[in-house]
């Protein structure tokens, strides 16, 4: 019987953050079995460690609908689960996107280092706005739309007001098709409270859920986006999940001597092993 652990990532409260499934021993599972388990768990992602641990730990991520190349919150959850079992330290995960080092400290706070990020122009922004029921006037002129990547692709759209961000009501099927056509994992919808504090929401129809309460991969991509547009800070804080009743806190670090982005957060168990 496969043991599935359940953790809430980017929170210290089991009722907050983003739930993730974690399978620490998935060595004998094929693709179909992992997809079935992810569907039964029902979280936005479940992580599977697919080979015995060596210097590099292979990991795969499945949403209820499909495999994804990289998932930040499930990586944090998996790293904390391993630290609880084996003690804190450093782990290198081998993902479909590349190698992702994660350090877990004595307080079980995990910091992942992204793969090499990049940022590109976004196509058909009006199409995305129409599916979101947003207008061009809702967008902040200081933070232009871009597609950002740090293991997965995310369309970054920044709004002028917190009220616009709070009123998320989008065309699920239409946005699903739009995102599939552009290989997008989420939309990173952003409102800037201050130079170092942002509120974000991430529609995730391609994963089979309306919205992600905490998205570590998008947070890493957003750090790269801020650097690309010249608005980076050494450390920023992202508040996510507030509008869902699952508050999450994500820390993003941008270093001048390393293009990779660091994303930090905690994780806590939310059930006994199944």
C-alpha cells in the first residue's frame, strides 16, 4: 500500500497554505499509478520520489489532471517531510525542469533555489483579460504583462487595486484552453502593496483547480520578472491564499551574483499518513 503524506506548504497552520501530497517511496509506481494517486488525493499537486535517495533525489509532480514539470509548494512540502524523517540539511531534487537544491534549517523552513529563469513578452494579453473579465484599465502601467519562467511558465498580470484582485471570477474552460495553447502553468495575478510586499492569486485550471493558494514556482518566476523590469528588491514577501481562506506567506530572494531565484517557506502536516 502506498503511503501518501499530506502537508500544507508556505504556512505554519494546517488550515492555511497550499496542501500537497507527498509520496516518499514511489519506486515501484508507473505513470498511471502516480496519476491515479494524485487524482485521489485531489490537491493541486502531489510529489513522488521515484528512486532511492543518492546525492540527487529524483522527483515527479502530478496534478489531478496531468504531470507538471515543477511545483514549488510540493517541493517545500517534500523537503520538510524528508527533514522530519532524516533531519534538516540540504537536498538536491532532480525535476523535469532541472536540478533544484533545497536547504531545510532546524526550524524546518525550506529554501529552494530555482532553475535558471527567463522572461519573455506575452502574446494576446487582451484575450487573457477578457477571460478574466478584466479590462486594460485594470492593469498597472508600472508592471507590464510578461511570461516568466523558473521551472514552469506563468503569465504575470499586475492590477492597480486590491479590489480588482479580490474579485476573481473567470471563464474556467476558456482560460484552460488559453493556457494550454501557451504552455502556461498558472496566471500570476499581482497587486503591489509596497516595494517589498505583494498580494498574488494564481488561477490554475490546467491543474484541475480554480485557484492555487500558494504557488512556489510562480513566486520564483515573479522574482525573475521583477528583476527583468528593474523593480527587484533583495527580498520580497508574497501574500497568497487570503481570498481563499488559506493564508500563505512566501519569501522570494533575488541575489545580484546569481540569476537563480530563492523561494522560502515552512510546511506542516495536515493529516496522518494515509
